[in-house]
């Protein structure tokens, strides 16, 4: 074990994590957490060697996706419109027609759907092009602005939708190109770093919105393993619900019994072994009653429950499962393992102040199965 220091991310309540993570590593977390990385991870091969290129790479992917849609025609959708026409289209707005005596003038107020390219998807992409142009080199910025202006001239003129509005978008099997374009646009918006300065876009600040940071870290770790363990005999599952082994119960227990949901579950098919991973965006160590530093007991009990609640049910993976509590750190490193009732539980940190390729190496080391069978001489 490499000696750790007292510089873990949450040494004191309210301490700022963002200000201590290099910008390039924050971009790296956003990339790992993105839908774009999960579906097109090959495009980011070896990005850890130069993470400062993330905005330029995302901008290039967005430009290519939009140009591809240009050649094949932008996708259109139906939008509801209200208009006064000289013929009936859709549904008649009787109240408006009577109030303005439109029939006497040979017109009628109608409520109808019209096919248009001024859709939420295209508006969102246009906004992303304008947004990321301020973060990339001048040549690529000009291409982004040119494409954004093209979309405006083509009729994509509405306001940029919010992320919440875009979450309601549904993609069919024929929308693959649109999905790539929108996923890239989402990451382009995410690359707006949290800041105290005034600006056009509101972003959460970790001191005030710890949930945002925790979710970013959790999604980043899950996305990293889904891409980097693919093809090596691993199955990666995130957000998996686990069941308690209940033999009998009272009528009201279902209303109050907590659910168990793992952050990440790694199944190694060749060896039928499993690793439960729980991520925590806090310091891995706390001050104890009788010693200066100790693991947080609540977290230990949690990973213990994940493992031992699933054993003895005929699932070979669960019967051979190990656990990993994974925390971030700044200029610190902890990697210790204990075997309890024949199941290994590992406690580790990833140094978010390290070089990006070192972060990748640390994360891959936590998927090394041999490290879950420690010897007494391991250090």
C-alpha cells in the first residue's frame, strides 16, 4: 500500500472537490460518464494520453455527425401549429373562428400538426455547436459556427431545449445518426465547467450540489468499465437491484424495508466470478474513536450486505463474489483487501489529481481478479 495523506476529497465538510481536480481530468470524468463514450468508445481510444483534446474531439465528432445529416437531409418532425387559413386543416378552432368572424371573410382558424425540421433535436444540436465553439481551436470553432448558421438558415430557429426536455426524446432503430448527434451535443454542453463566475448557463457547484458530483463519479466509473472491459470476458451492469433472501415477512415490511441497488457489477464469464463495486464521493477514511484513521463502518456494512445477501441461492457468480469500495482521492492512494467468510472486500481510491493515463491504469487494476486474493506479504 502506498502511504496516503490527509488530502482526500472530503477531509472537511463543505471542502471543494472541483477546485482540486485538474480541468483535463474533470473533462475525462464527463467523457467516461457520457452516453457518447458508452456507444462510441472506440472513437476515444487512447484519449487518456492527451485529455486536453476532449473538447476538440467532441466538436469534431459533432461536426461530422451534423455534416452527415446535411448530406442525407435533416430529420423532420411534427409540431402543433395554430393558424388562420383559407381552407380547413386539422381541427377547427371554433371559438377563435367565431370571435373574429373569420368565416365571413372566407377564413377559418385551425389547430394542426405540420412537418418541420425545427425540432427539439435539431435545436439542441444547433445550440451545442454554438456552445462548444468557444472551447476549441479557431479553425474548428469557425466550422461549428458555420454549421450553426446553416441550421438557422434552414429553419432551425427555435430556442435551445433544456436537458430535461431532451430527456423525453425517444429514438427508434432508424434514428442511429440522430442519436449520435444528440449524444455528442449533450457532452458538448456538459463540458461547460462549474464556475462561480456569471455566465449564460447555470451549472451545479459541488459545494452546493454534492449529488451532481457523486453521480458524475459513479457514472464515469460505470462508463469506463463498460467500454474498457468489453471483449475481455466481462459483463458490466450498472444500477442493478438486489433482492433480500426473505423467508417470511409481516404485511407492512415491504413499505419500509430498504432496497439494495449496486452502483456497478462486474461479472467475469470465464471464471464465473463477480465484483460488486460501490462508489462513494467522500474520503475513504474517517477519524475513529480509538485511532486517527479508520474505514467508515456504514460503508463496510453496506458492501458486506451486497455480497452475503446473495450467497447460497445457486448462483455461481454470487457464491464467488468479491466487493470493492471505490473512493476518489487527491494526491493520495489506498488499496487494501480483507477476506471475510471466504469473500474478499477491497478498499481503494483513484487519484483524480494524477495524470489521466495513471487514472486509467488505477481503474483497470481494480478489475484484476488476482488482487482479490491477497497474501500476507502484499504491500
